[in-house]
C-alpha cells in the first residue's frame, strides 16, 4: 500500500460519507468513525515503507518518520472525537458538510505532514484552514470563525511569501533542497525564517497570535474543539520542526549573535513561546468558561512544545515531541468531557455548574486523569514530557525560558483544578438532579484516551523510541533509553517505577482506610456553615471568582488586545468608507462618480 | 527492584512519621514556651492522631474518601523517594522534579477531597492554597534549576553529597547566599507557616480545606501533614544545607531547621494571599533570578569556594 492509495481511499471514503450524510446524517456521522479508524489502520500498514517518495500529478510526498508520528497523533484525536459526532450532528446547520469537512481536514493534515514540496504543503495547509473555518462557523458565533480565518490567513499568506522568495532564489520547490540556497545570504535567510515560521506560530497560538484560540475553541461546535486543541494546533509544531530541520536554522544562523549558544532569531521565537506560557496560564486562571480555559491552556502548552522543538537537541527536543502527544491526548480528553457536560446540561459556564460527579462519575474520573497529565503530575504522560523539557532547559542553563516553564507548570495546577472543583465537585444544583451519565458510545473515546494517557505516562519509552528515530532522521543525538529508563545527562527517570511506588503508597493508605471504622454517609448540604442556616445548594457552591485574589493582581488587560481592537476598528472604518463609495444611494456619491468618469473620459488622453 | 526495596521504603515511611510527629510534639511545647504557656507533652501529637483514627467519621460521597486515600498514597510514595543521609529505598529515583511533582499528587488529592465535601470554606481554602503554591514554588524552582545547572545532576542525594566534607562553607545556602535565602523563605510557604498560612486560617475560613474532616479522615490529614512536612524540610535540608553524612547528623540538622522555622513563624503576622504572591514575586523571585544569573554567567559558588 502506498501513500497515494491511502490518500485516494480516504478521499473516496470522505465522498461516500458526504453522500451517506445527505441521505441520513446520523449514518454519515457513524461513518466518520469508520473512516478515521481506517486511517489509523492504513497508517500502520504504510509504516514499513518509510523513506519512499510518491507523486500524484503535481503533488509530491515523502514518507517520513516525523510525518508518520504527527499523523498518528492527529488521527488518534480525530478518531476518538468522531465518536461524539452522531450525538451532535442533529444540531449542525449543515450536517452533511460537517461530516465532509471533518474528514477532509483530516486528509489535509496527513497530506501536509508528508508533503515534499512547498505547493503540496501550502495546498494541504489551506485545505485544513478552510474546512475548519467552515466547521467553526457552525458553532456558537460567527465572529470567532472570522478571527480564526483572518489570523490563519495572515500566517499562511506570509508563509506563502517566504516560499515564493525561496523559490526565486533556489529555483526549486522541494522543501529539503530549496532552503539550502539561502546559506550564503544571511539577510534573506533572516526574512525567510521569520516569514516561514509565522504560519506555524499563528497556528500553534503563540503570543501575539494566540487571540484566535480562545474564541475559536470556545465557540466551535463541541465536537470540533477537541480536534482543534488536540490536533490542528499541532500543525504549527510541524512548521517549527521544518524550520529547524529543512531550513536548518542552527546552521544558517551559526555566525549570528548567539544567546547561550542559541542563535538570536531562534531565541526570539523561543521567548515568544515563553511569553505564551505566561500569558496562557494567567488568562486561563481568569476564565469562567471551561472551554475558553482549556483553550488558553493550549496556548500555554503550545509554548512548551515550541520551545522543546526549537531547542533541537537530545533532551528538550524529545520532550517537546513527547509533549505533543501527551498534550494532544490530555487536551482532547478534557474537551470531550466538557462537551459531554455541555450535552447534558447545556452550558460550559463554570459558575452555572456544580456537583456533576454525583451524576457523572465516569466523566469526572476521565477528566481527573486528563488534568493530572495536563498539569504534568506523575504517573501520566504530561509529566514525562515536562520532565524532559525541564531537564533539557536545566542542562543548557536557559534561565528565563525555565522561569516561564516553571510558572506555567505550577500555574497549571490552578487552572486545571478550577473546572474540577466548579463543574464536577461541590454542591449539585437541584435543576441538574435528573441528568444522566454519558452513554456508552460517548464513554468509548474517554476510555481510549485515558488508557493512552496512562500508557504514555507509564511506558513513555514506547513513544520515545519513535522520537529517537525522528532524532536520527533529523541528524541530532538520540535520546538514550535503557529498558524502561530514560537516561539524560543530568538525571534518570523510570516512569514505571514511579507508578509502582505510587501504587504501593496508595495501597498502604487504602488498607489503613479500610481497616478503620466505616464512616457515616451524610448529604452535601450537611456541612459546617458557621451556624448559618442555608438551604439553597447554589448558594453553598463556591465557583465564581474562584481565584479572586489572583485575578485582582492580574486584572490589567495586556496591551496586545487593545492594539488588535484598534487595528480592527481602523480596518472596519476603511471598509465602511470603501463601501460608501460604491454602494450608496446618496446623490453626492453618484455625482462624485460621474465627475470621476467624465474626468477620465475627457482628460484621460491628456493625463 | 526487589521486595527489599519495598520493605526499606516502609521503614523510611515509618521512621519519617515517628520522627516528624515527635518533633511536632516538641515544637508544640516550644511554641507554648514562646507564648508563656506550659504546653502539651511531647507525645501529645501521637495521641491526637491515634484518637482521631479511632473515632467515627462522616463522608460526603466517594470522592471525599478517595481524595484522602489518593493524597496519603501520593505523599507516602514521595516520602519513599526521599533520600535520608544518603540512604535511598529505591536507588536512582530521587530526581528533584519527580519528588516535587509527585508531591503534587498528594496536594491534588487533598484539594479534590476538600472540594468534594461541598463546603465553600474548603473550596476557598483550596483556592488560596493553590495560589500560595504558585507564589512560593516559582522562585524555589528557579533556585533548584540553578543547582541542577551548576552540579549537572538533578539527583537530590548527589547534590547533598557534593556539599559535604567542607563544613558549613560547603552548603549551597552559603555558596549561593541569595538562593539560600529564597529556599528558606519558600520553606515557610511550603509548610504553611506564618506569614503564609492564610489557606488554613482557622478563625477566618474555619481551617479552610480541613473544615469538614473528622474521625479517620482527620487522622489521615494529620498523618499527611506530618509526612508532607518531612518531605519539604528534607528537600530544603538536602539541597541547601548539606543533608547529613549520617542519620544522626541528618536528624539533628533537620530538627534545628524545623524548630528555627517554627520559632520565627510564631512571631509573624499573617499575609493576605495576594500580599503573599506580591511578596514572593517582588523579593524572592528577584533574588532567585539574580542568583541564577550569577551562577550561570559568572560561575561563582559552583566548584571553587576558597
């Protein structure tokens, strides 16, 4: 089986899904699950032929380990999220289009990860941007899809400019060879670097291009937010990867000013990553909407991935790559659980929810494991990747990046706990007394993702072996793996042993607990209230302004948002002016145009 | 990994519990003497814990129980990884990031259980505790980061061993004075001692996270608190004050460090939680960054002292 067969099969399946959806939208939604499962199977089938090149008319592809890894992460997220499609499809305005776009965006990402030339890369990239724009539009607000499209368009147009520039210099469109023509021209290389990486930065939500994430993630259909955050954001990481491998930023900028051994242009991008970690964390803590909170956490985690990949060394690069999958799994899981809560209750506002654990224990447990991973606590996947990134930063002595990383990782305890406490724990409002647990079909993806998160956390070396292959392919030192142990120059980690010892501690605590007297079950309202008599559960639930003291400290909005507001107002004004010139019924405007036309008619020859 | 590792782990756990609980008892007496009281007997803390464990208790649902067990389990696992005077129950597992993040499992379990009680005081306490953690942990982690860079290892026992043999002058707190100050201040935050105790403020938010606990749950919380204290003091002792070459030296240094913190905290007022954040981000954070820059760019305090 070749890659071309895979892509054509998938396109056919997408078309079939569309036709089926026209007849019965629910059937089509089930078919998205089948198609994404087929993608996983086919990706495993083509794994042996890594290294081969394919072409289809003017599209050219190359099967690489890194492309395969990214595709697997992406398709895992798509496959698990597809299980939710049948339940939401009735709520979509254009169900058939939703199913089609869902699959086409998946195919676009796979094509992009295996692209060998700029044209294929760009077309696949734009396919994903367009299809996802239309899907986001089916959610809560139209404005968010505009913002998403504008930010994406700025990114992709600037990147297209970089590609054209490279083409002009090198005369070839093939990614790996085209960049080598830049080696003798430092100024041009600098321009190409910053313009090329911009699409990646805008996609992964790096400050100051992060504004679209909370809007798009927050208002996209609930079934698409997991894909956006777990999957599509990671496309930006691929561009970052290309900028250090194909573009070879470390060699191109070897003679420029370096900071702690890192060329200044790369360091600037990493500082942007560090700023995203801080901004994402602070903003996530301040949110009331659970989906927006998770979106800002994606901004913060995007910063980790970017820093890890751009460091391009033995330790931190492996950490960044591993964080890609651990965050994809954790974030998709968290979004899915919030989607299910929203499906049952109709809201994602944390201040309106509470006590869901008493009605949805499975959803709660799944969310708990997802946030343990997201906060980087052992024994889940997020811990191993953050450990690698932190060890890598400590090895290089990158103090300021590390300070941001520490702030993000400790701040994440704050924001991941907020939905746990406000949505799932605390008092159950009487109006939610009757709601039910997620049904079996919705539980399947939650189980799959949870098991995957745990496996990455306990046996990280399975994934890290693939990452070592990527490092080999990229020509950097591979991460050292001995059995279950990860060995880096300044520390060792045996994740399995951490898990076992945690289990041992848990067992001791459990035995002591069981041996003591059984406790008496009381209701949630039966709590200490300082001798006040409160009979309204909602009043006894602490969920709004959860981190009031911290919010007080960070209440000043940061200047970038104001700047964007101003720019958008100016653009609107210009638009209104242009509109009034052409489509106005005022006589003054008509006379104005008549004068112009006459002037051109009579004076055209003279001028 | 053999059965003996688990046996050693259990011994470390038991020894840590007994030692720290006795020390807490002694410090209750010290506190009392500062306040011109007579104070309870030194073993009063044991009596309190075992009495609580014997009593009947209430529960607010399964997460209320599960959180307590998860908290104690996580904390116990962390204690097992702590190297005591060079002795490790599980060799090569004393990575400082593993210890500090595994500690978070316990904290998460406790927070979860407290919020699961449905009492708003508990949630307010948890929200303050997490904010407090963001305040003290960032400066501390930056200093620890500096240590890892300087000594090229993240193993707590190795960092402790590198400080030994030179007396007081070999301690990281002396070699890197600003970092030592940060670590010492952060220890107050970690232990929840005044002035950073607003998350358990008994008179203000009814003990915060602890408000709903009674009976065996409260007994669990007491044990948890003793073990957490052991982890935190041990970490600071090993990383900044040279650890101990033998168990006896370790125990004496530990007792002095803990008692010193307790004495100082007794004469302190209480910070509001946002004041605590402001304080940590104004003074210790700046100290930590200056210390980091000094070590990374000038190399002072790493290999050459004299």
